[in-house]
């Protein structure tokens, strides 16, 4: 009986560990926000970007296609150089 309990305890521990780290394994470990693929919620994590500006970013890329460079975020109406400067280390356009 003890071996069964030990086995179940180990199995539960391994399952818990896997379930805990599975989302981390799926993340982009750069910690950057890809402005070509980010959702509105993800974009609002950027400094000075609220839901309204996040929506504009999504609409811009839908209308004009993907951003070619991270600094192209300033092409979105209302997003200026100051916003770019505050976020330039947080933004990517992917590979």
C-alpha cells in the first residue's frame, strides 16, 4: 500500500509541475510585445497605450499590413515619438 501512495504522490507532483510550467513553455521568452500579432489586451501593457490606441494599432495593421519596423508604431494616428521612446525596448515585430 505504501508503494501505491508514494507512486500516486509522485505522479501528482509531476502532473502539477507540468501544468504549472506548460503556459511558460508556450510563451515568447523575449518578453517583448509583437505589435504585428498582439491582441488589444496585450497592447495595453505598453506604456501610454490604452484600449483606444491599442484598437488603432490593430486597425492600422489590418488596413496597411504588418509593421515593417518597431518604430513604425508612430504611423498610427495619435502615437508619437514620446510613446515610441517609452516603449522601444518593449516592442518587436517578430522574425
